């Protein structure tokens, strides 16, 4: 049961493994890019990602968080929510992606950064679509899949980037590999969902559910956007006020600061569906929340 103490502990460990493994591989990737291309190459890579992450959260519009909450209580609705979320994000996310490609020359004075932003633009759609499947895995208490998907993607990215640099590739190749491995991760998540959870859903119009998703998810969207701006805005402003080399130094140093957030982030990722699953039982919810509150204060 998602709300049980044993399940919460197990899911926290699984997400912690995913976060720690992902952080280690992300650090290795940053070190690899920095060693091969210098601080300027790492800065170009970081600025390109800094523009993508907030826009991907806008395209997501908080729907993934809403899906985790709702499906933890009603897992039988997974298929309908996936279809509705794809419709809700597809048009708006596509518009954001095209707008970013067109407006990229106005976002940076550095031609390499402009090219990196344009190459990375498909991630505006890829990342929200992938987060829909992780929301289902969390809600269905199948978090074992998440470390495999995240670590597998980053490991593939590190290996392919190493090969690209050995063959004389530059930051452009590294960004292309980032997009390609993220797409591969999305495909793998879709196949995992089809293998384990896919169900036939009635061929009913989804317009009402799409409308309700958007109406109910906007608060999560605002929270996600503010968090993204807090994390990424400093990178964007630094590139605007200095140069890609300075951003490279900043990006490398930030990897160490991010390490302190790995454990609480993993715990919250497991706690949110656990609380959602017991929301109808006030006593159980209070017990789970109280234990979580004490543990986080101790941390």
C-alpha cells in the first residue's frame, strides 16, 4: 500500500538511489564537458539547459504533480489521465518550443548559446511527457522503474558524450546527445508503462478532463515555475551579464551545493503519493505527515 510506513521507506530509498546515482553521473558529465571543452563549453551547455527547464515546467503546467496526487487515490484512471495530459500539453508545449527556436537570437549574444538553445528546444515537450509516466509509476507504487530510467539515461549520455568527444565532437554534439538520450528515456518509460499498466479506456471525449486538469493544476504550475526560476535564473542572468566561461565555473560549483538536497528531495518524492493515498483517512494522514515532519527536522 502506498501510504504504509514500509512502502514509504522503500520508495524513499529507491528515489534516493535515483537521485544519488543521477547526481554522480551529472557531476561526471559536467566534469567531462569541462575537461574536454573548458569552462566556456560547460557554460554554453548550462545556459542552454537553464532556458529549457523553466519552459518545460510551464508546458507541464503542474499536471504531473496533480496526476501523482489524483492517481495515488484512483489508480484506475491512469490511461485517461495520460491521454488527457498529452492533449493538454501538446499544443501549448509545441508553441513554446517553436517560439524558443524563433526567439533564441534575442536571448543571448553568443551564437553558440543560441544554437544550443535551438537544439535543446524539443526537451520542452519531452520532459513533461516523461514526467507523466513517472507520475503514474509513483502513484502505482512502482518506483523501482524510476532509478533504472534515470540512471540508464544519464549513463548512456555519459558514454555517448565520451565517444563523441573522442571523435572530435564539441558542445553541439553533447547537446544533441542530451536531447537524444532524453527521447530514449521517454520511449523506455512508455514501453514500461505499456508492459505493466496499460489498460483499455473508453473512447470518450477527453475535452472535459483536459479542461479540469488545467483548471486544477495551475497552482502546481505556479509553484513549479517559481522553483525553476529560483534554480535557473541565476545561470541565465550570469550569462547575460558576463560570459559563458563564468557560467561554466558557476555550474561546476553548483553541483556540490545540489548534493545536500538529494535526501530530502528523494523523501518528498516518496511522501507526496503516500499522503495522497491516505488523504481520505485523516488519522492515517496525520500519522504519516507527523513522522515525515519529525524526520525532516532531524535531517
